[in-house]
C-alpha cells in the first residue's frame, strides 16, 4: 500500500465520513456516532500505518486490525473499500439482504475483515491470539484493536488486559475510542470507568493519551507504540462521538439511529 | 459384564495431546488454571513454548484461541466443562462458531461423576449448549480407547469440536484397534427388540443392561453414540427400522442432550417408541460418583426398567 501524506489522510477522513453518512442514511439504520469518532484511527491505519495488500487479503505477513466495537462497521467498510478491497459502489448495499456488508463485520463474508465482532468485549482477546501467533511464527506483523469506552464495562476486557500484560504480549497496539458516550447515555451517567489512564497503567500496559482526531498525533503514537517491547500498548484516543457533522457531535441520539435523507444532505454539505 | 477400569478420558486426552503436538507443530494448548485437572499440564511440560495458561478467565481463553486459529494455529483449550461452556459461550458463539474457526474445546469433569465437589462443578448442560452452535462437532467418549482415537480424529478434522471428558476412571468398553470416526456410532451389540443409544459412562451401563435384558428374553442392541453432532442418522434409522424401539441413555440433563437430538430426528423420519435415561431436570449434589449415578437414575437397572416399559413388558 502506498503511504498517504497528512494532507491526503485528511481528505480520506472526509471521504470516509461521507460514506458513513451515506451508508447509514441509505440503510436507514446503523451506528453513525461511533463510526465518526473512530474515523481518523481507521484512516491512519489503513492508508498509512498498516502493511496490508487488498489484492491479497490473506497475505500471512499483513498487519491485522480487529474492530472490537463492531457497530462502527460503516467506518471499517469505507476504509476497506477506499483501500481497494472492494468497489466503493457496493457500500450502498450496507445491511441489505445478501450483502457482504453485514450490520456488524463478518469475516466469512467480507475479505479484509479480520474478526467477526458485534458482541462487545471480545476483540482484545482475539487480538491477543493474533499477537501470540505472530510470536510463535516469528513474524513481524502488528495487531491493532479498536475498542471503546463502553466496551470497558465488559469483564472480558479486563481478563484480556491482565493476561496480555502477564504474557508480555507486544506487537499488540490497542486504541481506546474514548468518545464519552455509550448507548443509553454518557459513560459518566451509565458506568464511568475513570480513572482510565491509571487503570491501563496499573494493568501494566504502555499507555499514551492523544487527541483521537489529530492524525499526526495518531501516527506519532503508533510509531512509539511499535517500539514497546514485552508489553501491550494502549493509545487512549479522546474523541467526539459524531465528529465532523455538527448536529451529530456529542449528540448520542445518533449512536444507533441513521440520519434522515434531509440530514444526510445537510451532513454531506458540511463534509465537502 | 466384567467391569475393568481403564484410565479416565481426561487422562487419555492429556496423553494423546502430547502425541498430537509432536506430529503437528501448529497445535497450541491453552488452559484457564485447571491444567492439572484437565490434563493439559503434561503438554505444558513437553512443549512449554506452545502452552499458554491464561489464568481464571474463560471468556478471554476462548477469544485468544479464536485469534490464534485465525492465524493458522490449532488451539486445544480446556477447563472444567461447567465453567468453560457457560462462561465462554458468547465467545464460542461469535468468535469461534460464527467465525468458522478451527478451535478444539475440551470440557473436562463433564456430568455428575465429578462427585464430591458438588453441583457447582458439574456440567449437565454442556451438550445442549454446544450442539446449539452451528458448525460445532460434539463428542462424548466413553473410555480411554475411544477418547484417544477421537482426539486424533479431532486434530485431523478442520472445524470447531467440543469433547467432553470425565473425571473418574472409565470402564473399558472398546477393543483396542476399534476404528472411530466423528459422526459414526459404534455398534457394540446386536439386538432385535430394542436399541440402546448411549454415550459416556452410560455405554457400559447399557451393555450391562443388555445382558440383564437377555436373561429375560429381550434382545437389546447397544450403540456407542460418542458423537452427538453430527448425529449418525443413518445408523439410527437402520436401528429404528430393525428394532422399532429406541432408548437413549446419557449423563446429561434430559432437555437438549443426545435423547432430544435422536427424538427430533426420528420424529421426522421414523417415529417409534422411545425412552430416555437422563438427568430429570435437576441439579445434582456431592457424593461418590457411583452413588450419584445411582441416585439420579443413570445405571443399568434404570435402563432395564425403561426398556421394559417401552416394550410393554
Ligand atoms: C455484549 C453486548 N452488549 C450490548 C450490545 C449493544 N450495544 C451496541 S453499541 C452499545 C454501546 C457501545 O458504546 P461504546 O462501546 O462506547 O461505543 P461507541 O460509543 O464508540 O459507539 C451497546 C450497549 C452489544 N453490541 N454487545
Ligand atoms: Mg463510546
């Protein structure tokens, strides 16, 4: 894959956001809010950071990405399509009967999807397995996991956190899409996981804290995380749910509700 | 019938696992702090670099195994059946079955023959849960000979497999060299009046029951139905047509076990008189394994009684 420059990445992020709005709009369902908050991370990974080959999705040495917060599938699908895994024209089939673009990612149906997710809490464990396989096979690839603040409520997250540190699993780089909202309300009002940085540190992870919409910061943080030896790395990315569309930002109504056709038009104008 | 005890199926598993690991370097073994009980421990001593003890965390255990399998490894994971299946179920559903990954799952201490530890450690619902997952093969070996062979078959099979092993020493039922295939029952005794389909500890009891029934002039056939899924429907149909009376015996909750599977199949293909020897919708308790089998009606006298009832004698 050709590595895109910062300016080009910004353009890609805008393009991915347009896809997210259009896909959820066309499907009249889906999760725009958490897709928009994860956009920069996915764009930086697929268009700059990751070693991967859309022509050969099973290339054994590829870097892997597990979208643990599977409901952000529109962002993943848009990134995969724009990377060349499939024709972006098929994005309009999102959530339609027979489409490989299932509501939540399905590794059997869509090449490029590394893990089937949608039941929150599982992605970190799967990523650990991939990173352990790398170690056994003495390969150099990295495994990335995108998890979320709501997902931290799940017990399995902490099983995985403890186990990865104990087994000194490196080449494992997780992002926490910390958008401060879950489904019913803000994380503050549902199940506040603070102090988050201290939690991951106390679980013996290498921890960085960044602005999750700052592409430069993402690139820098990943370069640093790659150098971590004998420990897993967590990049806590402060984000805005619904980022990029004014009426969706910090408006958790758009967690799992698609924009209306008028809202789609309004949003696309903002994303020109 | 002479009752000659062999090794526990969990021991047979542990010993075979080392052989399997020698042959296939992609085999990795994971456990959740029960390796000395599940018998994955010996593997960890021979191949420490291919063994991961994740700690007491069954959900993560399953997820990590899925990740390893997605990179071409063949994970064999074990814990007590009771904990592994219930705490790892969503992970089995999503990360393994739905994802079509080649993960081998060994639930040890299946059934009530766990004994003194009591109900919290006993799995009476694992077969119901694991057979409900599309793509999973589900196996309950009855003795060390079948356990060894079926562990090898499991290693060769591409796709998720659940094997239930048992805690106590198991009576030897099969002759050395018997061939075992996943999904193929083994006929141990030919009958013409009734067929007993059993797995696990109930296979020996079924053979014993068949001898007692023979004394009263009833010729009972006995099949070791070690695989619950995929079900050997051809063999079941053949037996149903031949004897017209089917009895299913298993160390499992009556809801959702081998009996349910056989009944569902026969109801559509060849309805016939049926009877079930299983745990009657209750949790068990502490006690010696034999005492519990007797108290919960999982012994040959219960099979004899049920058989006579089905036959109206
Ligand atoms: C195990 C599980 N429980 C519940 C849900 C339903 N659900 C989907 S999204 C969501 C909230 C997720 O919040 P968060 O993880 O913070 O995602 P984000 O804010 O990034 O969209 C819930 C509860 C689920 N998908 N999985
Ligand atoms: Mg959130």
